C-alpha cells in the first residue's frame, strides 16, 4: 500500500504542484474553455464530448436556466427569454446597439448599459455573460476534478473599448473566476499559431467572429508576440451576414417578420442557409412564420452579393491598420484566419486576393482563440518554463479628455503598447475657478460627441487663482488588461481626485454581493464564505511567492531586512489558515508593504541582467 | 538602474541621435521580458506594482527613442535646448513659404497622382531635416540649431498627417 503524504500544516504540499489555469473564449455565438494538460493546450469538452458551448442563455420558470445547446434549440420558441449574442450588448447603451429594433427582446434602456426584461426579471448583459462563464468554469472543474481553479484568461475582441472590457471582467468576477488577464482574441490566436508553426516575422490575424471583427498585425520574434497595430469593428460579424440574408429572403418572398418569434426564426434559418452555402452552391432558407411557412432558394452567388458590402467594410479596416503601422501588405508574411465567419468562401477569397497569398487555416478557427488563451493562462499561473512567451499588446482606441468647445484632447494614442501611462497638464478657464469637470472619452474623432464617453468626474477644492494659473495634471494609466485608471491633481495645492474608470453601469462590490445573494448560478456558497476562502488563497499565494523570491534573491537584503520579512511571513502564516478575515487581510497588507523595497531591488537586478545579457550577446 | 534614469541609460545606449532600430527593438523586448507584469503575475502585490511601473517606464522610453522626432526633441531637452513647441513657433521665412506652397498644393490636388507627388516632396524634405538633425546633434553638437530643426520637423509631420488623411479620404 502506498503511503499517503501529509504536509506540514499551512504548507502547500508541493510548491511545484501545477496550478489549474484556464483560457476562455467568450464569443458572440459560442464560447469555449481550454487548458494545458500534459503539456498540450486543448479545448475541454462537456460530458457529451462537445467543446463548443453556444453562447445562449434561456431563463426558465422557477429560477432555472438552460445554457448552451438546449437554450439555442429553444430560441425561436421562447425568444423573449432566450438571450443570444449577448456580447453585442456588453458595455453598451441601447442607442449604441446597431439594429436593436430588429432584435426580439424586451429591452430596458438604462443609463450606461442596456438590460433585458425576462421572465426571471431584468438581466444585464454582465449577468447573462456570467451564466456562460460559470458554465465553462464548472466544466473545467469537472474536467480536472478540482474545485480550485487558480485563475482564467478571458479573451476579448482587440477592438473592445474600456467599457466593454470592464463589463467582461465584471462578468468573470460574478462567475467566481479569478481573472489573470484579459487578452485580445487575435493575440491569443497568434500565440496558438505562432507556437504551433514556430513562426517568426510579421503576421496579420483576420478575426471575423459572430459579432465582432478584429484585424491585428503582430511581429513574432523568439517567443515575443508584439502587436504592432490593431483595428476592426466591434459591431461586424456573422450575425450581420445572417441579418442581410434574412432581410433579402423576406423581401424576395414579399413577407414580413412581425413577431419576436418570426424575427428569430428567420434569422436562425438564414444562418443555417449561410452555413450550408460554405460547401454547396444552392440552399433553401426555410422556416415557419406566424402566417405560414417561408421557403426561399438562395444561390451562393446571390448570397455573395449581399455579403460584399460587409466584407468591403472589413477590408477597409485592414487597409487602415496597415497605414497606421506604416507598413505595406508585402511586409506581411502570413495571414491567419480566425472565427467561424472566416469559413465563408467569399471571405477567404477576399483576404487571399488582397494579401496576395493564401491565408493559413490549419488550426480550427473556432478553437484557436481559446487554445491561445490557455497557453497564456498556464504561463501566468507560473506553470510554464521561465521566459517561454511574452505578449506585448496595444490599446486599440485613443484616450482623451474633453476640452473647451466639445473638442477632444488626445492623451494616449491608439496602438500604444500597454501597460502605458501618460500625463498632461490643463488649466482653468475663469478667474477664481475652484472646480473642474473632467470628461474622459475614447475614440479617434475630434468631437466629444463622436467618441465613446467613459467617465465623468470632478476635481474640487482648487484654490482660487486667476484664469490659466492653476496647473491640473491628468494622469492616464492603462494596465496590461487594457483597463484605464485616471487621476487628476492640482500641482500648486496638491488637491487630488482619482477614479478607476468604471462607467455608470460598472458593477461595484455591493452589486456582486447582491447578485450572489439573489441566487446567481455560480453561488454554491454564500458570499462571506467565499470571500474568506479567497482571502486565504491570497495569503497562501503571497507566502509562496515571497518564499520563492527569498530563495532566489535573499542576498539583496541585509540581515535586518531579511529578519523583518521573515517576521512578516511568520505573522501571515499564523493567521492564513484561520477564520479571521480581517486578520488575514491585515497580515497580507503588512507583508506586501514590507516587501516593497525588496521587490524594487529584485526588479533592478532583473533589468540589469536583461541589459548585460544583451551585451554578452554582442561580444 | 533607476526609474528616473534617462531613456538612453535605461536601454544601455549612448546619448546620441544615430540609433540602430533593430538593436533598440531587441533591447526593448529583452527588458520587457524581465519587467512586464505578465512575468510577475504569480507574485505578490508589491512585485506586481513594481513590474507595472517599470513596464510603463520602458514603454514610454521605447516610444520616445523609437521615433526620430521625439528622440531628437528629447536630446535637445537633455542638452538644455527644450523645444517648447507651443510657445516657440518662429520659423525661418523660407520654411514658412514652403509650408504655404504645400498647403496650397494639398488644397488643389484632385487626384491620387497629385497627392503622391506631394507625398514624395514632403518625404524628401523630411529626410533632409533628419540628416541636418543628425549633424547638429551628433557631430557639431549644436543643440539650439537642432531644436530649430525639430520644430521644422514638427510642422512637416503635421502636414504629413493632413496629407495621409486626404489620401485616406480618397480611398475609403
């Protein structure tokens, strides 16, 4: 009989135990979860062997919900309570959602983000997305037979703005996931491709999904994936091809889809016909409408006429992004197709002709994004060998603030590598002005009205001065998730205002707690238990990380400094396993503060090594 | 090595205008390889914060060193001849005449060919200014003269932006 190993109380049994980290592609039409198992990144199937989870949530009676294939099958029968393509609503007000009038929902127009009234009550896109994410989290836990996920990398379209990214992160938190990083879908695809094909050079990733289009240019150099420029259209995808075909078919038959059921039914039929036209040249679009069956024959040629304006729109983005990068198409060494919509022959043809080379399609376009995310998640969890890959991504849209006359002063330019920070000084307009309203926007247009409003905040308590004498320094900081923090400070007086850019609908912790109380799908334990568990996990992680830092670089510390850190470690260790949430938090804070100088010294050493390594190469 | 060190020191490069772009790129990738927050994701909050600061600082320095215009402006500042683009717009008359001629040509250009011709002219002027900058910064050294060239280059770049906007409008 094998002996069971028991570790010292509070010690992680084996510091080299692999942490389970997953990659999630939260797509418009379908979602996937992948993880690195036995050294290989692969999509995790459900109990029926299906990797793809349709991104559909149906709210049923009695607080039940159906998620995935089952919900998808019911979408035409129960359109009001079956939410499809929710990604198009993330971080959007009703007015921002193109074609919302044709969607079969009872929309609730709220400031910030639209919501949908279902039989289970009003649901925000964040909550709907969280149902999908929680389903995938559960699938991953079942696959690994483990309740402890270290964390997840979630992908977002490169062209998502701050509001859409924040909404995605909120949904992940609500689903009980520790978000290691948000990464851009084309970047994730490039990671999967680049590693699979050992590529080097400049690559274009053309990602046409169900609802979004991204084009990214990446330079691959020895494991570094550097995004040179990115562009796209956050509202262009397969759904638009379906809608164009549905409209055409109704017009051809002289019919109308007047009810929610009819509108959904004809869209479903259009999508089936579109998919059929990938391999055949003639399809029949058929469905049952309220006033009788609809049957319309459609040839591939006819469909391609409808598709052309949409493809042209995508190709215009491709040209723009090359111009942004000051590159020409001949510089591109390979074009990778990602997203189910790139299966359309007319899309493949247009891309191939424009770049003058056949696009690469040797990885499954549905799975490649999740696989790339899983590789990155594995790396961020510390499982991969050191220095394997590094992603250097960019911010897709410029950030600025409103100045006099509704004009935008751009502060962070699009395609700046993240993380990034920039400061700019502003001054007062009137004598004695003591407050200033600041309005942060994102977009490329000169007028505030044409950009996306991210946040408004006020700086008060500026000492009265003559106009133009105050110096207000605005600092923008964009982190590695592409999320923005803004701070403003009056330099003469030191008056300060800081905000995390959370648009008016952004969830605060109270919202999350409330949603959990209200019996959210992922809430299999109450919020207090969960937060205590999270605090313990945090403490364990910090203990482990600090010990391995000491093991590597203790020589940077004097004997006194080392003793101080040991003391803090011991104090944290004492409370880490206990039930006192506040004691754990306080110990973790003290340990973090007490290791600040050590962290700086270690970084310094790392930077020096990076530079000397280079010099050695040169010799 | 310090966050406050100047960009050249951070990248281990001599303080001069001439620069090997591929060497700069390689240094940047290498430095980010040890500083980037992703490299410290599994560490504590202190390490993550330091990583964020360094990564931001390296990106800022890389962006400034990468573009000849910002690199030149930075060198002028380091050598006591700040550009002050907003306050100092006095330019030689000949330069202003040329600018006006370009503006006129841009307003009157109707075709791709006309714009392409203008584009060639502007690019050649840009190359000439860059060559003069290299001399003023690396050979003479004459920071005040270099600052004047930088201001001229700023005008040229602004014009380039307008020009490519026109070319875009014609294509889209």
